C-alpha cells in the first residue's frame, strides 16, 4: 500500500502464446538438467581410454573387411602331400590298430558328398577282426596233472610259518617300542624334576647374590655420604678459620697504611668496630652452635645406622640358627626313622625264623 492508502495494482497488455512442438527434441540438451542424458558426458570407466566416435561409413568398411578375411580363412584349402622324389612314388598303407593281410586288390573309386555344417561326424565303430585259425582240443585224465593238496602243502607251510614269524616279530617290536616309550617318559620325568631342582637352587643363589650386592651398595652409599658430610664440615671449618685471620690481617694492614689516621678512623674505632666485633662474635657463636648440632646429628645418624646394622646381624644370626636347628632336627628324625626301620626289619626276621625252628 502507498502513503495515500490506495492499493497498488499491476496490469500488462495481453500477448499471444508462442508455438511449441508436441514432442521433445532428442538433440536438445537445454530442456532438462539431468547430466545422465547429456550427450557431452562420457559414461563408463573413467580410467579407460576415451574412444573417439568414428564415422559410420568407416566402421562399416572395417567390419566388411574383417568378414572377408574370415571367409577367406575358412575357404582356404589344407596343403596336400608334397610330390615324391625322383625314383619313388606314393602308396596307400594301413594305419589301423589291427592289420589285415590283403590278398585281393579292392576296386577303388572316388565319391563326394556334402553334409550339414551343424552335424558332427559319428564315432567310428570298434573294429573286431574276424576269427582265424584252427581250434584244437585234448583230453586230460585223472592223475596226469599235479595233486593240489599234496603240492600246495609245503607252500602253505612256508606261508603260514613266515606269517607267524612276521607277526611275532611285529608284536616283539611293538612291545620293545612301548618299553622304550615308558623308559623315555620316566627319564623325562626325572630330568624335569632335576631341572626344577636346579632352577630352584639357581634362583636361591641368585637371590642371595642380589641381597649381598644390595647390602654392599648400601654400605658404599652410606660410606660416600659420610665422607661427603665430613668434607663439608672440614671445608666450612677451614673457611671460618681463614676468614677470622683474614679480617684481623686486613684491619692491621689498613691501619699500617694510614687509612684510619683521620676523623673517620676514630669514628670507626668508636662506633663501627664494637658493632663489628659483636656481629663477628655472634656469627662465631652461630657457627659453633651449628657445628655442635652437625656433630650431634652425625653421631646420632651413625649410631642409628650401627644399631640397625646390629639388629639386622642379630636377625640374620637367629635365622641361620633356626635353619641349623631345623636341619639338625631333620637329620635326627631321619636317623630315628632309619633306626625304627632297622628295628622293624630285625623283628620281622626274628618272627620269620621262629616258625622254622
């Protein structure tokens, strides 16, 4: 709506509708937006070479030339047998599986026929030559040939004997293999038990060696720490002693040089030196106190380490004593068991001898 409150309207002059075809033009690529129907889009494998469209007449010529070449190859005749050398001639011979003696010359003639291209050649019938020769017969009376029961008895005895011998050998071989298998299994068990025992002993020895190395490393670290502490204490003491003498020598040297020969020297001697002496005294006292504390700390640490070492040694002695006591008890029990077994054996022998008497 405009400012005056009137409604805005639109109108145009009437126009005639243009003519349009009834069917869509197949060569028109602007009438739709689907690129699958666009002739300019190449379809197929994108990695393959794009084959450019050829002229229809050229393609038809190539197809006709290919048909002519195939037809020429089909109609080409098979090369025949070459001509015979001078002084010789070609002859027909039989190449069949069964040869037949030719007595009369058969009349030969040539004939031609044309079969259907689709039909296959039927298989050749199996050639069965005619029976030739004379049949002869004879009569065998009873007793003229060998007696089967008598003649076959030694052969059967040999066969049965060899069979039994071979079977016995196979059974003995199987028993021997089973015995070898049992011995091998027993040997494997014993060897595995020995290997386990050896591994256990090696592990125990390794643990003992590791414990010894750990104790040695601990003692070495402790010794190094003690040496380092002593060096620090000695260096601090030497430094303190050197600084004490250095201050006195410095003041004497300055006094001899005449540095304190003015009013300032008097002020220094009356105000500065007393305060300096007091500070030095306090510092010396602090150093002495720290030295005493360090000595007490070192002594307490060394005493504590010695007590721990003594306790560990006592525990190790007790453990070794318990192990020795257990081994002694085991030996005594073993001796008692052997003595009891011998006594039982003697008692059994005595009881066996009483009925004989």
